[in-house]
């Protein structure tokens, strides 16, 4: 059964804020995509992703997290970033109290069929809570600095963000329960200022249509990739975290992944030939 998730679609499409629509990325590597989303191979987390998984674990939102500690300095001393994330856990508890969150339902999986017996849609909510009769999808995010407006994962300008995750989860929830959710992003950083932000995303009237369009487009692209034998498309972004490649990871990221088995600790043949 093929599972389509928002993260698998996010690897193929990016939100173009100026055009107010999703556009296809030209850097997606089909071989890497297949490894992750069809063969179930594990990709490597970036530093911010690893920090996020660690924070989710220590605040009790992700009990089965793959990362339960972070790389340490000599004699087991925590890095400054590590201390900051530990402090942000305290901040999270304050936010929990403010919203009256119960944290009873964490890592909630929503699955609905798309093509019976062949394709299903799936999403896993960090926290699902009911507040004043309204279902809340509460998502915990970590970034290096919430005031930085650099890159796809910036949180400085929330109006420019891609909310595919909220749109997809709302779509799944609506298909199952015929109700919308309120979407709350709790964003923490590990900058010296230890900032945090709470961002609410209201579902737009075209959001479900956009999700259906992305699902259909993803399936159509997959058929093409399948016929082409899932070719390799090397790029700095994809090769760095791909199960087949490790060349571009920095020392900290390599430490995060010590002890984990990947396909191999070297780049795939195509990437090697193009990198040389
Ligand atoms: S190492 Fe690069 S080119 Fe090779 S499969 Fe991974 S992303 Fe694609």
C-alpha cells in the first residue's frame, strides 16, 4: 500500500508565496524519494530536525522518538544549544498551562483511503486536543532562530510559510469526522535569546482543493518516475540527508547519526561521479 503524507509531497512541491500556489521543485531526487517513502529507509535529520525530535521526546510529545539525547562535548558535557533546548522544555510547559492542553493524545495517526487497496493518505499529529469543543492540532517546531527569515523553514514571516501540513491534517480530519480543526504551531529556537512563537493557522476555503490537487499530481509524477526507473538527481539538499549519501553533512550532524545503520556511509554512484 502506497502511503502519501504531507512530508512526501513537500519533497516534490513548494509553496510559492508570490504566486499563491504550489509549484514543483526541480531538485527532487526520485531515487532518494523512493528510498524514503516507498522502501521505508530512514533519512538523516538536520541539526534542527534532531533538536526538534529531542525536544518532543523530553516534553512527552514523542515517547518513542528516535533521538533521545544530543551529541555532547568531552566528559558528557552538554553543548550550549543542548542546554537551551532543555530550557525551552520549561517554556513549553508554560504554554501547555496557558492553553490548558492535556497531552493525552500524542502522535495521533490519521489515515484515509485514496485508491482503495492501493493508496492511502496518512498524517501523524503531535498533539490532538479538544478545547472548548474544538479539535486542536498542536504541532511543536524547532528552528535555529525564529527571527531569521532565511529559507523554506523560516518562521520570521508566518504569512509567507507553507502550511501544507495543517492543510493535509485538516483534510484528513474532515474526511474522517466532517469537522475542521484549529491549527496551532508552537515554535521554539535554540538561539541565545531562546525565543518562542505561537502561530495559529486558519484553514482557507481552497485548502482542501489544494491538497487534492497535490495528491493527484504526486501520483502522476510517481507514475513517470516508475517508468523512468527512479533516476538520481543530485542536489546539495537531497544528497546531504539521503540514506545513500553523507558527503555534505557537518561534524555535528555526523555525530547525531553515529551508531545508526544506513545503506552505506558513502554517496550513491551517480552522486560520486557528478561530485568529482
Ligand atoms: S545521494 Fe543524491 S543523487 Fe544519490 S540517491 Fe541520494 S539524493 Fe539522489
